[in-house]
C-alpha cells in the first residue's frame, strides 16, 4: 500500500464504524426508554404498540 491510499481507507473505515455505532446507540436508547416506561406505567407500552400496529396497518 502506498501512503496516499492508507489515510483514505482508514477514513472510510472510521466513518463506517461511527455509522454502525450511531444505529447501535439509537436502538440501545430506545430500549432503555421503553424499559423505563414499562416500569413506570405498562399501559403506555401497550398504547404505543397499538398505535404502531394501527399505523403500519394503515400504510399496508
């Protein structure tokens, strides 16, 4: 590998790694929020599930 190619390849690798990390963190935060809501009031989770189910069904 020449020195000119190496930084570009490393930059692409870091961007992919950050992108994957962003989605991983997003899913993790959503799960944490849902677990906290579950312990506060379980009806909120059931309402969210019904809303999501109805909105998906309306698009199909």
